[in-house]
């Protein structure tokens, strides 16, 4: 009986002393305020204070933060490597800092780190742009040295060439989102408002579960997080932007350009490629070249940058062919049919809207195509806005172009729709299924 009473008493008291483990969105409650007293012991002597829990060291080029581990179990998905103090996502984070993301931005600014820029996947640049920063962790009272992030998280997302934890996260420097959820400092997916981004495309739906906790530490475990600026020798900037011009000669004999690009791939800097297509190139000429550059990008040596004004996104030339079947799409994009202008005439262009009628019997809607022929670069955006029935929620454009359409013919229409439809895909094939019924006049 005494033993039973002891067990019951212990169980009754356990919630009073156990660190909380979040199971859903909720404000995090810090449990180890006592750690503030001595967390800076062993840090570089030249540390300068931003707040009582955030300092930076000019000699080490590092920012140091007091944080707490969020208590993820071994094998659990990691959505955030480091969260800001006001975040409600501790239930899927590795660690949460006592400070807000804007405080870390102040510390990096004090170190002299330039502000980068976030990824722009809708316009074709999947990677964030900026100086690289690695994250290491030391448990207070447990670890004698800082340990790499790979000791805490299993990375099944990055390739060996990308080596995310060793090469680091690009610094963006976003501010003004301290209380906007998820209030992330470093996310495990392409989170637009995290202050440190990823060096490759990582849509949340694609990479979920590819980062998992390797260890189980109690929630509330106090840790010092070091964010280390991975400076290149001789003061080189991490980002190098390179412009290349592609014309018919480069398409016919790609070896010289490829040799130049492969040499760039050996550069330790992050290479962002600004590709300028000659307006006289046909889309049929561009498509295989686009596939070649996207394959080279996948090797990790360079990144295709956002196209310059008046240029086409090379990634747009490589759509999923399954999207040609309208009946299997999850939504209906705008469709723009474009034919090459003969003998110097302008191209013939028709804007098409695919309407879904869900009132018909069966699980699938009936599709109706409404077309607006004769649009020009000056009128297409206006016509689109006038007939839009989705209040701007459909922001994707499919171009169905004849193979002999030139870059110069298509580019003005793509530019005119950049704001309304930043995501664009170029098909050189017609839809595979029968055309939807045209509306009756």
C-alpha cells in the first residue's frame, strides 16, 4: 500500500516539475530563466551585447544566443531549426531563442554582414541569396564544445554537394515579422520570412519529413546557439552574379558556354546566373538548352536567377506534361495561345479562361472555355482583370506556343502578366484531351 501511495504521489507531482512539451500551435513558455545568469561563460572575450540573451563576437564573426530545446522526440519531423521568442510553433521546432528574429538581424548588422534576398520561386529562383551562416549548439552544463547541427538533426533533404549543415544557410535579414507566425529564424523549408534561408528550393509540401530529430532531449533544456558567419577568404562576397547571353551560335555549339559554366561551378561563391536569350531564338531552340542548364543547376554548382525585365524564365520551359490534361488539374490556370507571326506580322494571341461547372452530375466539373482573341501585350492584362472570376487567386499562366514562336514574340506577353501571374509555364504542345466546350453566343 505504501508503495502504491508513493507512486500515485509522484505521478501527481510530476506535472509540476516536467518541462512542457507543446503538441500544437501555442505560445511557448520558457522554463529556465535561471540560465541567463551564466550562459555567456566561455564565450569570446570580445562579445558585445545586443540584449542580455544575444551577443556577437567580431573576432569570431559569430552571433551567440540563449535558447531552449523544444523537446522533439527522436525521429520526429523538424520544421524549424531555430524559432523566435514569440513563435507558436515550438511543437515542430528544434530550439527557440529568448530573442526575436529582428534582434539577430541587429547582431549580424553589427558584424557588418550585408543583407541578402529571399528566394523567389514563383519567378524561378528557388534559392535564397546571401552570406552563409552555420548553426552549432552547446547544452549548458552538458557539452564542453559547440556541436554541429548534424548531431541533432538528420538531413535527408540536401545532396552531398549542397551539404547544408556544413556550408550553411544564406542570410536574408528579413525584419518586421517578429510576431507574425511562424516567427522563424531558420526553417527547414522555404519560409519567406525566416531571416536565414535555404540554398535550394524546398517547398514545404515537398520536403516535409526529410529533416528529423536524431536525439531526444527534454523540452526546456537550456542551450547556447552559435550562428557562425562563413566568410570567404580575402573578403570575397559570397554571392557572385554572372550574366550570359545565349544566341543561335551558343545553341548550335554549347561546348564553350558549358565549359565556362562548369568552371564557375568550381568557384566557392554562390553563382547566380542571369541568362539573356536572343529575341530571335525560337522556343523550340530554347527548350533543350533550358533543360541542360536546369540539370547543371541540380548538380549544385550554380543557380538560375530571376529573369531580367523582358526575359523569359528558363524553368518555365520545363512544365510537367501531365498538366496538359485539364481534367486532372487541381485548378485551371489562364491559358494563352500564341502563334508565330508570318512575314513580319505580329503573333496571333488568344487569352483563354477555363471555367468549372460543379453543378453537373458526377465527381468532376464540366469545363467550358471562354476565349478572347486578338490580345496584345498592351491589352492582355486588362482583359484578364475584366473577366477574372476568381478575384486574382489564379496566378498561373500556361502559354501554348507553336514551336516556331520566337522569344521576342512571347516575352512581351510574359512580362505583361508578371504581376497577375508570376508563375508561368511554356508548352510547345497542345492539350492532350478534347477541347472544353465553347460558350454558346
